[in-house]
């Protein structure tokens, strides 16, 4: 994308220079306009209209379409420069981490030295035409929590909405199958699929995510995973498109214990969260969001560990004991270790040999 604008008058000046027998006054007379208008066109103070373009074609043998294209390109470039100048004031929205991420995924080549272009490229990446449109998306999708349910690593960390929307946009671009816009979601089929997902989680390996993705697709749930920006605090998010749920995982921790829990947590959001056909009609309170997060955690715990929860694992520290207990309970040892770590039931120095990397 060029960083300069060429007025159509410059092409007209070249033609005059190549035809020294035609002065500005003579050109104006042949085109049938005032000398002042020709001078203003030459100095980018007046545009070339369709009428003038048609007459210039007869005089210069340069097609009218070309003169109009010159004018259109100049107008577009000027508008783009004015837009990026305006957007430069919003560069604070793009953190250093997000800027690095946008360049990594080839969404931009800009940096803080050309802030307007950096913001413009970000808006294009998240499909927002203006800052106001981006802020509206943040309000109805992120801040309200109505369109997006999240699983955070730590609720003490603030969620950068710009980073979240960019990450989701990248995940959707990586979705080569494009199933997320199909409205074939079936809650009953998802409920029937959950035991199959749990059974697959007992054999963590490099194919686990793709196998779970295929199982969920049969129920109309799109499951995506995408490497996140640096310092990204989320394990996963759930949102709805055309009445069908989309779940995106950051796989920021590549081990089965964290990813499996995140999958079932997000399924809890799909099955239990209050939802409306009008996503813009309700903003959830923090209290309601907290209730839904707790419910999603309880759903994951019940599905994975059963009614006894983690009680069978209390006091265990040795990997062999944890593995045997996990096999008896019917949960992956890695999931047990991850939850024991999170609940301070087990030192982070223990049990790590039971966690399995499930990323391809």
C-alpha cells in the first residue's frame, strides 16, 4: 500500500509537457472549460468530473475511464491518509504485545512509528470500520459478557478487549472448514457427545484435540484452537454465531490437564448460560457472570470427576498413587494433577510427569 497520493492533475501536467504546442489556455479552450478550472486541476484544487474526463479523452486520446480512475485513486488515498491521521490518537488501544501479535500473523507491518496505520490494520483485522464500531463490539460482546464467556488463567489479570477480538479473528481465519456459520447445533446431541468426549480425554495424545473437534462438530459445536498473544490470560472463550456455539481455546498451556478442563468448562457455558436471540438486549452483571463461571466449573468437575469430586485425591503426592486413583475414578491423571495444583492440594513440584502435551 503506497504512502503517497498522486493527483490526476500531475498526469495532465505530464501530457502538457509532452505536447509543448498546447498551452494551458489552449487546452482549456479545446476542453471547453475555463482556464481557471484547468489550473485548479493541475494544482489538485479541483477534481476531474466525468464530463471533463470525456472531453479530455477527445483531446488527449487518454480514455475517460483512465482519468476517472486517477481521480478515484487520488480521492481514496487522500481519504485513507485523513483516516489514519485521525486513528493515530487511538494507538493506546494497541499494546506492545498485541502489535507484535498482529505483525506475527501478518495482519500489519506497521508499528508505533506509524500509529494510524497500526490502528487501521487492527480495525480491518477485527472487521470494524471505525473506532466507534470497535467500541460498540467491546460493549456488547466483551464488557457485557453476553456474547462471550471466558475461562481466565487468573481473574486478577485484566482482559484486553482488543487482544481478545484479534485472537478470535485469527482463530476464525485458521478455521479452514468454516463450520462456525452453520446453524445445526443440537443440545441433545451435545449431551449425548459428552460421554464420548470424556472417554477420549482418558487417552491424551497429539490427536486428541482433532478427535474432540470432530465429535463436537457432529453436534453443531465449532471448536477452534489458536496460539494466543504474549501475556494472554485466557484458556478459552465461547460465543454464538447464527444460533450455533463456537469455542476457541488458546492452548497457552499445552498439557492435557489444562486443555481438557477448559473444553468441559466451555461446554458448561454452552449448556447452562442464559442466552437470548437478541445478543444486544441484555448486559449481564458481574454477579451473574460470576455465577455462570462457577456453574461452568461445577459442570466440568462433575463430568470429569463424578459426584465425589477431588476428594479421592486428598493427601496424595506420589505420581503412582495419583495415576491409580485417577484410573479408578475414570479421569485422566493429567486432569487430576492440574486440578490438584490449582486447588493447592499438590505442590507444583509434583505430578508434572503425568501431564501430557496434546498439541500437534
